[in-house]
């Protein structure tokens, strides 16, 4: 825990990448306390905002890819066994959470890897059902990158905004305070994205019917 606190207290491109990689796996690391503070420092001129978003997204995608590959090759019985183990519980996992993410994935199809990255309680483990379902890897990477990129842009915008209104010693407290507002924004974005893909799917299906 002291190691994580030390890394979070010394944010640079390397630590942002590492922490976001860990966050992308099943280990619970709050991304809002990584990306937003890094963006806060970027607003102060210590880091570059674009690079913060890029390295955060790259870390999250590679972390998610680790989950995907593990689930793809290990299969459901071992994934469930881990989720129910002491180590799984330390990662705040259990079989019910994995099953919930699987249901979300199967209800929404491959687009779930995009919208799922934006939803609390789903985002960190949506890569597991993608791996279990043996989703095409390039699609998984594409949708995960888009979803993680949107999420990190929102968190970065918050950090940039907070730089102009709160001193650094109050930053984490304010981020936690704004967390509910972040969730509302993210849920709204997820709904818009899902609606877009639904309309696109229905349009394509209707077009195919007309050509038959």
C-alpha cells in the first residue's frame, strides 16, 4: 500500500503508465486519483496533457489485454476459482462480479468492451468476458482503446479544471467529491455511444433487408 501511495505521490509518465496498467487489470487502483492529479500537474506546466492521456490509455489497454489473454487461455473454471480465492477477494473480486460482467457482455455484444470501460463496477473486469468469449483481439483492442481514451479524457479535463480552483493539498479530496458527477457524465457518454451503435446496427440491418 505504501508503494502505491509513493507512486501516486510522484506522478510522471512512467508512474502514470504503471498505475494505469495495474488499474487495467483486476487490481483495484482508482484511476481518478491517477489521471486527474497528473492532468493537474500538466495544467501547472510540469507534464504534457496529451502525453498524460496517451500513456494512461496505453497502460489501461495493456492491463486489460492481460486480463483478456488470461481469460482466453485459462477458461471460465480457473477464472471463477481465482475470483472466489483469497487473492481474488483482495482484488475486490468474486464470482458474482465476474458473472455480472459476463451478462453485460453477452447482452450488449462486442460493443460492451467500449461502453463497459465507462461503467463503474464493470470497467475493470469487462475484458474478462471478452477473453472468455474469444472475441477477436483487434476488435477488443480497438473498443478498449476508445473506451479507455474517453474515460481518461474526462478525468484529465477534471484535473485541468481543478488546477484553477483548488490548491494541491485539497486535490484528492475534491476529486472524490466530484466522483459522483464524473459517474453521471460517464454514464451519459456511455448511453450516447450505445445509442449510436444501436442506430448504426439497425440501419445496416434494414439496408440488408431492402437488398434481399
